[in-house]
């Protein structure tokens, strides 16, 4: 026990020294990268404000919606130096996109601007990636819902996002890959093609998985 305690103390001291060096240089704590799991855990337990992930969102004019401008590029450079993320978004353009009623009209408008997707979509994706989050989907006769989970979570943990009973009584998960669902067009067609996976407790859920959980309480 004493040896383990000494090891933990050495790790904590090492982490604090690493942070001390960069903070004294006026840099943010997030610029420090720790390799071992022990160091990463010790760093998380400090809850340093400047170690938290940051995303700078630059509101630009419509002409700069695709490539940004001199001001946004300065912010991007600043973000790179401090280990943060940055992106541009044109609020006026987003307002115009939101006013369009159909998906087709929105895509046509984006194409005219030379954009592949809206700034709102890019913002959501950036934020999810920064927070290490992903989404799985449940689909039934009444509704289709998207659920947020931490990347790397296994099937029982994701089941617990819906209800704690799902995790406690987890039996298995029936999984359809999003690409397969789009390719075959329906859950029934995916089943007939033998593309539905039956996964157990050790299955690591993947972004976009369509899932049915079987459980017993």
C-alpha cells in the first residue's frame, strides 16, 4: 500500500511540475500532453480551468463563410498556439439557411456558396469531437431518437443512457450500422441481408450505430 501511495505521489508531483513550467510561461495548461494513463488521471483530478477544451467560433461576413478572413485566421493561429480549436461561421448565412423549408433547397443554397454543410452542423461536430462525444440511435414505431455517449463506451454503458435498468439488466444489443441502413433502406431489409449484429457486454459502440437493447430486470 505504501509503495502504491508513493507512486501516486510521484505521478502527481510530476504532473504539477509540468503544469508549473507552462503556466509560468503564460501558456494554458491544455498545451501539456501526458502519455501515461496515471498522469492523465492525475491531471483530470486537478480540474484546471485552462486545461478544459476550448473552441473559438468566429462570426464572419457571408463572403468569408468558406475560407474565413484575416481576423479569423489570427484567431486560428492563436488557437493552435494554445492547443485549442477554431472555426468560422456566418450567422447571417445560417439565418438564411434556417429560413429555407426543404433539405433540397438548403443543399442548393450551400452549393451556391461553395459549402458542403451548414455552419451549425460543423459547430455541432466540432463540439462533439472536442468533448469526445458520439451518438447512437434507437428507432421504434413511435419515434427515432439520438443519444449522446462518451467515445469508447461499451454497450451496457450506452444502454444506461436511456435508463439505468437497461444497463443493470443488459443481455445483448442488436446493432445496425448506419451505412447498412441507408444502403438497404429498412431494418427488415438489413435483417434479411444478415447485416444486423448481435453484440454482448464488451461491444464498443460506434458513432451512428442503430441499436436495440435486450435486458431483463
